[in-house]
């Protein structure tokens, strides 16, 4: 990879696995539904540490479909 370019996948996300990412997204969406600001903050901090683009897109889809419904 050329200097100055970034990998599209967060380095810490490599060990996350799709099921663990989905579980984190589930917990975050449930916290948003419940209006639990403290839990939302905790989950967002964790997500920022490990999320890759697929996980972020999954979260976006879930928030659009589940919370708005």
C-alpha cells in the first residue's frame, strides 16, 4: 500500500468477526431504542475501536430500518 493510503478495514476489526460485530450493533440499536444514553456511549466507544466499513454500514441499515419503524 502506498504511503499516505489507509486500509478500508480498521486494523482492530480483523479479529472481531461478523457475529461479534452483529452482536455489538444489536446492543447499540437496542440502547438507541431504549434511549439509554450511557449504554449508547459505551457501545459507540467500543465500535470506534473495532469497526470496519461493513460494521458501520450494518449499523446504519439497522438504525434506519429498526429504529425508525
